[in-house]
C-alpha cells in the first residue's frame, strides 16, 4: 500500500515553476545578469534614473522571455556576439564603415539591413516553395533563413545604435526614431512573433503568408532608403528627445506586428475555407493548417496586439502630456491609433460575447490590417499633425 | 417575480446590449475619421475660401471645424459611457456569482453532457478517491468546495477567476478615462455652457489683451483649460489665450510668468537640438520668485498648472536699418527700428508706412553648391517687413543681411511678394569686389544721368563708326538719340518698358527684328556707361571676367527693379535679437484620473487575455464493492485549445491515480 501511495504521491506532485527550470535556464539567467552587471559597471555613471530603471527591468524581461521561449536564447546570444563584433570592427572610427571588409559587406548597419532584406525575401520564396512542394526540408530551410534575417536585422539595428554615437555623441539615440528605423523594427517584431507561433504550433505552412507582409515592408524600406536617402543617421529633433520614445515605439510595433500576423493567418483561413468548400483535394485545403488552429492563432495574435497597442497608446498619451501639453489632443496620429483600437475592440467583443468565428471575422482581421497600415503610414503621408517623425 | 418587460427594463436592455456597444465603437471610429481628414481649428477664412459660402455655413453648423468638441461628438462619447456603465451594472451580479460560486451542486447529468469529461470506475473507495482528487486539484492550483448529498460527493474547483476582474477592470477603466477626460478636463464643455447662458462670448477682433471686454475673459480659478501665450524675453504675462472656434478667450493665471531668456541650441549640422526658456514665476504665495528652466519634453508644474515650451518667435528685436534709394533724387536714410513697430517714410515722392514684421537669426536654406549639388546652409539673419503705400496696398519683403553666395558669386538678396499666398520673387543685387552695393548703385545712377549717358553714347558711337570707317553724322545722331532714350526707358521700366516701346512703334511682323536691333544698341550704350562707372572706381583697361559678370548681374537686377515696388533697398546693418517664447499653459485636473483609468484598463486587458477561468468538477459515488464511480469534468471560458491539452493531461493523471487501470 505504501509503495502504491508513494507512486501516487509522485504522480500528483506538481513541480513548481522554478523547479521545472533546467541547467540551461539558469545558465541563461546568469549570462543575462552578468551582462547587465557589466553594462551597469561600465556605463552606470552615465545613466540617469530612467535608464537605470529600463536596464534593471530589461534584465528580468530578457530572462523571462528566454525561459518562456527557449529559441530566443541562442538568437539573442548570436545577435549580441555579432553586434559586439561589429562594434569592435569599428574601433571607434566611423570611417571604417567603408574601409573594413567585415563592416562594408556584413555588419555595418546598412549592410546588415541589406542582408536582412535579401534574406527575408529568400525566406518568403522558400516558405512558399516548401508549401507547394510539400517538402519539410525546404520549410526547415525557410525557417533557418528567417532566423538569419532576424539576426542580421537586429544586429543592424544594434550597430546602428552604436553608429549614431560614433558619428557624433550628441546624435546618439536608440534607432526607433524615424520611419526607416521603425520599418526595420516592424520586420523584426513580426518575424519574431511568427517564429514564436511556428515553434509553438509546430507548423511551418504559414511562413510564406506572414513573410509576404514582411517582404512588402522590405520593399518599402529599400525604396525609401534608395530614393529618399532615409538610411542616413540624423540627430533627434527636440520633441523626440524623451525616454518615453524608448518604450512607446517598441510597444506600438509589437501591436502592429501582431495585427499584421493576424491578418495573414486570416488570409490563410480564407484560402483554406474556400479550398475546403470548392476543392477539398486542392493545395489550400490539404496543405494549410486546420481552420481551428488558424482561428485560434488569429485570435491570439489580435489579443496580443490589442494588449500591447493599449499599453503603447497609453504610454503615448503620457508622453504627449509631457511634450505637447495634453495627454490627448485629437492629433491625426492619436485619432487613428484610437480608430485602430476601436476596430479591434469591436472585433474582440464580437468574438468574446457573440462567439463569432469564421469567414466574416477573418475578413475583418484582413481589413484591420489596412486600417492599421493607414494609422502607421497613411497618416504621415496624407494628414498633417504633431507626429512629425516620418514625413514622406 | 419576472414580470413582463416594462419600458424601463427595455431601455436598460437596449443600453446594455452588445449591439449598441459594438455600434458605438464603430460609429465613434467613423466619426473620429472626419476630424483627421478635415484639418481642425484653422482660421475660418481658410475654410471659407476652401468650401465657398454654402458649404462653409453647412459645415460650420455641423461643427466640423472642431469635431471633437461638437455636441454630437460629445453625445456619442456620452452614449458610450452610458452603455459601458449599463453593461457593467448588468453583468456585475453575474460576475460576482461566477467569482464566488463553485457550482458544487451540479448534476451528474450536466457533467456527463460536458465537452470535457471522463467517467471511470476506481478501485479506491470513495473516501480515498476523494482525498486523492482533492490533493491533485490543490497541487494544480485550484480552490475547491466539497458537497456531499444523495449518496455522492462533488469536489468543485476553480482557478483564474481573475479573468472576470479583467472584464470589470477594462470596462471600469474606460469609464474612468472617459469621465476624467470628457468631464474633468473638458474646458470646452464649460465654455459652451457659459456661452449658451450668455455669460461668455469669444473675442474675434485682433486687439490688445487689455482691451478685451470682460465677457471674453475667464477668471484664474477656471478648473480646466489649455491655451498659449507668446512672452518676449525680459517681459512677463499673467494671461493666456484660449482658442475658441474663430475667436479666443482671455484666461487669467493665478500667477505671473516672466521669460528671462529663450535659447535654441543647435547640433553641428545646424538642426535645432533644444528649445528652452528661463522662467521666473512671480506669485504672492511664494516667499521669493521661483526661477526655473523649461524645455521641450520638460515642462514646469506649479500650482496644478503645467507650463510647456511650445513655440518661439520674435519678441521685438531691435534693428538698425539703412534705406538705400534706387535713385539719386532721394537721400539715404537710417532707421532704428523695433520688430512689430510701424514707421512713416517720407523721403521719397510717395509716402510709405514701413511695418517691421519679423527678424530671423538663422535661415537654413537649400543652397546650390559650385559643383551643382544642393546643401542645407545657414545664410544668416533676415528681416521681414511690409511697405504700405498711401492707398493701403502693401508689398511684403524679406531681406537678408549678408551677401548670399550663389554659384560662386555673391548677392544681396531681397524677396518680394504682394500676397502671403504667393511665393517670394527675388531681387539679386550683385556685390562689388569691396563687398558693398556701391558699384551697383553708382552704375544705376549713371544710367539715370542723361548727360552722362549722352557723353558715353557719343564716345562709343564715334569709336565704333571710326572702326567701321563710316562717316555719317545723321546716322550717328540717330544712334546716339536712341541709345539715350532706350537707356532711360530701361532704367525706368526694365525690359518690359523696351518691349512696350517696340509694340507701340512697330507692326507685328517687324517687332522681332526691331527688338534685336534695340537690344544691341541698348547693350552697347549701357556697356559704355559701365566703362565710365568702372573708371570712376579706378578700374582701367579691359574689364575682367568678374567685372563682365557683374555687368550682366546688374542688368538682371535693374530689369526687375520696376516690379520691385520699393524705391529703396532696405538693408539691415545691425541688430539686437529679442526672442519671444511661446508657452502653452494648461490646467488638467482629470489627468491623474485618466492615468488611473489607464492603469486599470491595462491590467484588465492582460487579465482578460492571459488568465482563463477554469473549472474542474470531480463527482464521486461509492459503489457496493468498496470501489467508486468517478466523473471528471471541466470547462474554461478562454483559450479552449490550451484547455483541451490541459484537460488531457489531467485526465491521464486521474486515470493513473484514481482509475488504476480499471477503465
């Protein structure tokens, strides 16, 4: 009886969260903590209280993210290593961007972002190729290319951050201050969100759809940097010199990225639903994930996006209160942020309380992307207002 | 008790309905678009020009020029608050029940009908099965209730009830935000009510603040406002202006704001780095005046009022002006001026009023480099003024203080336009080798000197006729005469004057030939005069390439003088810049309320999405043989795919511990 009792006890025993963590989890935590401590010792004297606050919150944030999503750990380590390599190659002189091979062709921010762009487009092709050919190997390759694109893009942003200080210490700022930089951020966050869900659902068939949006963003990015010389690092205008920018902008782009993801899973949903109805043996009906999974993924992406968009808008209001003299001025950008928010709020209400699912909601999520796109780009292009960071 | 629907309950049903809520969200979104498409709060004259009288009045009566303060927009927001409140009120009892009730009285039938359920027979007796089940649920983090009745026991567990707090917090958060922002901070609502009561009337005239009547003024204890004021360096103010549709109100402040200094810091590229003002607050409640510095993103908060660096402009700079006449008949004149002041000028044939409008220390313009590329470059200080003649017509000028280099040559540049809607047309006066306008002015006055022109014409005609070996006094006379008259016309009215002369004197088919001949003669005459001008300056021998370029530039400038509209080139010789700091001053008592609502909303959103309310029931009935019958069932209000996986795990756990292979 006692042996049986023990066996039952062992089964019932639910290890606590901390006890579930393995060696690598603790290793990760110590690497992050060591890096944070090093940064603080090296640069702490130059930081103000907000920066110390941000640093001390980003350490647990990174540890948590690494524990929650294991694949994030090698990713961030590679990005850190390559960024440090890029910084080391600069050796304190911006002129090296053109002179040193490793910078000119790989890790200067411009080159790294070109690599990111090329790799994203290749990954899009590979994902669709793998889906059409039903080749797991090709799909795995596509995932690997996407990871590489994300590594190069993030490295590019990190190095760009350093470059801004190298050009002139007074210019230095986090690279989320203009349309060029936030487009890179958009590509990266959308890609990372996608890869997280790819790992979680163990399904690679949606990659092409999501990467299509990223490729479109890359297309814009290339046009913008070649045609408008947008990649040039310029100092911040006084209105953007605020610690709020560092948190408001990334939070916003998690929202935008998630809404883009939701729109593309909805496109897949519509294709699948259409395929099942009209051509049950066709590619769309057989190769794409189940409608339930697509629906669930769309919901998860929209709720993630909505949560972050809510926080980002509130942070934006708090920033506005400090910069413009009012937390809400009905400025076109603010108003369109509200419109995007109301749109997804209505979507979520229908799903929560009416239990709406299926084709109309998928269409709505697709339309939502266009509303979001207008808030993100259209406002800067067609309407004038206080948000002046991204004039086209 | 449940009676038929009364009107009241029908109204509550309507206000709390999901249909209304979703409709309101969509209507609010669409209404919000209007104000982003039509630029808000512009001067009414702009709208009049844009839409014409009919649509202008139509749009005005719809409140489209200030959509977000219009009654119908506020009504939508009010409806939203009512709908939200009704929803929360209606759902609250249900939610409280959900939070408190474990549903331990649930029937076997209901459990077996659930989507997630598993029935099994256990070798354990009911007491043991119950204790194991209880331990499992406790370890899984469920709070439990037990009920024994009619020969069976139900263990009801639940966790994640905070999800319902998510519902409450999001909706209450929105109500708090809307009330805080829409009522506490809504200055325009109070103004509108006072206007309807006839207690307040916005001022539309452009008059000094001291002259604004009491009906357009608001006392310092007004609870919420947002306005602005420009204060010159060294001055102070205790009022601000609140824009109201096409007018404004004067808002008194509970203290006095003095601007000591305003600064613009620049990056090495010339882009502005920071705008900041040194302020002193004078308040009788302060033991001594409060001195502080504000900048963009760093406002001052004092006595519940926030003072922001919003703008800047000229605050009445002092300028030394030199009026250089384009004709030797007028004397030059110097003026010690102050921006925003007017001066009467009487040194010319006509009387003018000089109105000084603006001074700018930096002008970062796109400049063409010698290699053809354009680069942003600071071309130094400029002054903007109007010259108004006796009829009231005014021309606007923008004159740069320093010579501006263009394609390797330097010019004094003056822009002129007759309407603010037009772009400036520029007069480029070439700079002589000494860096002055002397040569240009001398050349111009030489051209205006008939006797001198005659002499030069005689000389040059003689020389060229000798060279051509022609001897004909009649032709000579005629050439000289036309040289003199053409030069006079050109000096007076430019090439347009010459063209007028030609159209007057020749039939159409001969005009082209005549114009060519005229230009040749005119140019020869002016070259001769220019030789003379150079000689006076001490330049002898063949003119250099630079001298020839100067000649061409001078002709271009003289050609434009007739259209220039001013008998003088008004040069700024010196200045003392006095800037004005544009301050935005607000009182926003609802801000903290809105922030509180925002925090509630944020917490609520995450609870709503990332916490699922899960319930698990274990139903146990003892069987005759000492074994027991067990039903495991569960439900979740969110994230069903996740719950399905979880329930599978729980199921296998129950099978291994309680089911004991006896399935």
